[in-house]
């Protein structure tokens, strides 16, 4: 159980069956310990949570991402805003961006896949609670490309700049040209 704990500790108490097997722990051990009164809780197909870890308001995001972690999934869009603490909204689905080559992968219930031809490099991702999340700049860009500019976009941008998570210059460099005037407005508008 100590080895399972080590794996889960870096991921807010979660682990996958693949991670356990890769660490030399048989699947039967997971099944044995995933009973109602034992150390593990099965939260999704192949995804477990250590019961001794406290729950978090973001457990659904972590579990959704873990189901796709081996496919190089990165939490994105509204779910990234949630983990970056740049929104009060909770997305109805967990948003995960995957390489385009992973299309056709089985999507777990409650997860919405987005696909990208350009890999999400280290400049455009960061770790939050031990899981990869798109950077503020990439998240805002993804949001405006998929659903247009909203008031929530303005709020997220202002909060991110105020908290030092990004700068106006980094946002200007990433935001598509057609949205730059709106970005300037969001950055200069007084917070009510």
C-alpha cells in the first residue's frame, strides 16, 4: 500500500490501474483494496482514489484527466480555469485536450475531449495538484476559439494578471489577432 500511496500523493490522492501495474502492483491487489471499507475507492474505470486523502472540489477533474493521462491529455478550457482558480463556474464536463493522433480513444463519461494538431509544450502547460493544465494564455485562447469571448473571459484575464499568473504581453502574444482589441478592453476595464 505504501507504493500506491506514493503514486497517489503526487496526484491529489488518485492513481490509475496502469500506474499501479507499472509500479509492480497486481490488478488483483487493487480490486482487493477497493472494497467499501478498505484503502481504495474505485471512481471510474481504471481510476482509484486513496481514502485517506481528503476530498477536493476538483476530484471530478482529476479523475477525468487520469482516465486519459496515458494519452498525453492536458486539462483545458473551462476545467483549466477551474483548477487555476480563475472562475467560480464549474464545468458540466471535464475538458481535456489530447494530440490529434489520439482521436478515436474511448472517452469516459463526463469528459469532453478536444484535439490539437500542435502538441501542448512545456511553455503552454503547468502542474496544478500534480496534473498538467494548460497555461493561462493557452486556456484563454482555447476558450475564445471554442465558444467566443464572454464576460467570464474578461474576469479570468483580469484575475490572472492581478495574481501574477500571466502578463498582458504574454496574453497579447498568444491571443488570435481578431481578439486583441477585446483583450485590451478586458485589461483596462475597471473591476466592478
